């Protein structure tokens, strides 16, 4: 099966090379702004690119995260499909141009199967509240109609090629997911109302950033005031419908999905690792405390995500260890661990 990945340029062959490559790219002004200074995001984007057939730099240019979920730009989706051995042809055109309701049409032809046709009209855009929306829908309405029809057709005809990713143009139009307040949840079965309530927050505020601290101040992880369960012990993580982000000496924050937990945990870990003018040794201690507090959650996540999380943790310790040796002039080494094992 062919794909659009080429072997020109440098492509990491091991996890260690991928981590080092991600760190160097994060310090470059040549990568998209949303990846600058974020080596962990770069590593995840490169992994997604590898799985769908994009080289590392192609992945950074064509994969974006919208509302915590990865997506691929429509042009890259078309390139992936056309480079696939199962693609026979993709047709795109407009019906009714010059009328009040032009329709974008995309027909995806897959070898050995009936063509898949998707249409998206001005009326469809109006019903979805997109027509006249500020941004691309106002500046390039015809292009946006085309991208929406393309995304539907390619996803339906070639789900195996796109690995379930939607187009960025479509993802940008979806509202951000918000937790449903407890008072608005209605049980499907009246008997469900008798069961103990699931730990879900009425309001959700993301953890606040780590305070900028001085050299002689301890590193303290701050959190917004969020109403949570009185249970602070890791045993509370047995709930399957939410994820708790534990913050040392603070109340845990309840998140609605694993994706959201990973995003918030990595943000917090990055803030701890770069906490102002605090001594590297203090930042290393705070980083370890943050990980230890969340061992139960880390043990629940899928293997690949846990590997990436552990590698990012080790990378942060490595950099802090280098800073510590430079400042203290000692030959100290940094001990790293593989993190908690997956719970069974």
C-alpha cells in the first residue's frame, strides 16, 4: 500500500530520536506557532502522522488539534486518499453555481466499491449556522462548502486511510465540548435516580497556571476553585466516566475525558518544569510529586499514550538535571523511571 510519506530528510527511527527531534523542533520558528515551545505536542503530532502516512514535517503542517482532538487539513486528506492504492478517483464540482443555493459535490471512487457521493449546499450551511459566520465562511464561502463535502465523502469512502480523523475545516466549526451540569442530567431509567451520583462537576475551570516563583520560594502548583468530591484519595479514580487530575496539596479537578486529562496534565507538567526562577532541583521535586499524585490515572491510560507521557516526563527531568548540574557544578545524575504499570 502506497502513501505520501517520502524518505527525504530526517525521520526518527526510535522513541529517543523522536523525543530529541521534537525538542529541537519546538525551539524553532519554522514550525507552526501552536507547536512552538511544545515538544510533547510535536511528538504526538508526529505519531499521528506516522500512523496515517505523513512524514514528520508534513504532520506538523497538516495536523492540528481542535477542542482537544486531532484533525487533518482537507488538502492533506485529499493527498492521503489519492496516494492510497485503494483510491480510483475523486471528483469535485459545484451544482447550481450562480443560483441562491449552489451545492458542493464530492464523489469518492474506491476500487471494487460503489462511489460515495457527498453534497453540501448553502442551505445546509445556513441550517448549521455557518453561512456568514465570521472567518473563513465569510472570506472563502465557496472553498468552505467544498471542504465540507470533501470531508464527508472521503471519511465515508476511505475511513481506513484517514484513521478516523476529520478535516480541520470541519472541526473548527464545532463548538467546544462542555460538561453537562448535574442539574440538567435526566436519568433514562427512573431507578437510575436512586443510584449514587457520578462525580461530575457543575462547572469546569481549567487548572490555573503555576505561579512565577523566586529562587528561594518553593514550587507550588496552583488551581482554580472548583467544586469537587470530598474524596481526595486516588481510590476515587475508579469512576469510569471522568478523570481526576490530582494536584499536590490541592483539590483534584474532574475532567470529562482522557483526551482532556492528557492535555491538562501536560500543560501543568510544562508549567512546573519551567516555573519561573525556581531552582531546577525544586522543579524536579515538584514534577515528581505531580506524577506520583496521578499514578492511578496514568496506570489507566492506553499503552501508547502512557509511553509518550513517560517519555515526556523523562525528557523534562533530563533538561532540569542538566540545568541543575550547570548551576550547582556537580556531576549529579538524574534518575528516571518508567512510570506506573498498566492496572489490570
